[in-house]
C-alpha cells in the first residue's frame, strides 16, 4: 500500500489560489482551509483515490494533476478528471457504495474531505463548499443530459 504525503500549509494555500472552485472564498477562508493541510494529499500515478463498491465516506477535490475514472471488471475508462473536479460527492451525501474507481493518471493532489473536517470548518466556509458541490453536481447532470439528448451516451 502506498503511503501518500500531504502538503504543507503554504503549499495548500498556494494551490487553493490556482483552483477556480475556490475563487469565491475570501483570503481568510483560504487561510483557514490551508491550516487543514494534512487533508491535502499527494497521489502518484497509479494510486487509487477510491475504489468501486467501497463504502468510503469521503469526497475529493482534485487540486492538481489528472485522475481517471474506471468502472467494471475488467475496468473500463469512463473519463479523465482535471483540477477543480469533485470526486465521490454522491457517496459522501448518500452513504451508498462507490460507483467507480478513481486512479491517479499523473501525479496529483486532492483535498480529501470527510464529515469530521466539515464539522471543524466555520459555517460560512462549510456552506460555500456545499454550494460548490451542488453547482458541480448540477453542471455534471446538465452535461450528461445534453449528451443523452444528442445520443452520445
């Protein structure tokens, strides 16, 4: 099993500045989030962020690099994710098993969020993160609906 390293608070702060998902955060809120630097995890190519059917209760914000989503046995590549994408939010919200595996395609970092972290964040910051999750989910659903309508699924 790979032991993943975490970012320093300075590295976390720097990367928060580069990801559009966090553009609505005030500088003070980014500073607070960066103090939870142990939640910013670095993955090497081939590392699993999460596995299909697992009951993992965390979600991830891809902060840098690329990650691939695979489904099935044998695994089929579904899509590739880039910085700013949210991973695993459905399982986090519904307590359902993971529907796919996510594997680092290149060196990447992710903010790993669990219920304990959310409870430690100030309410305003927590609400902004929740708003971003809802927005990303709505955008994904809209893209899928458009692809379905155009017959691309």
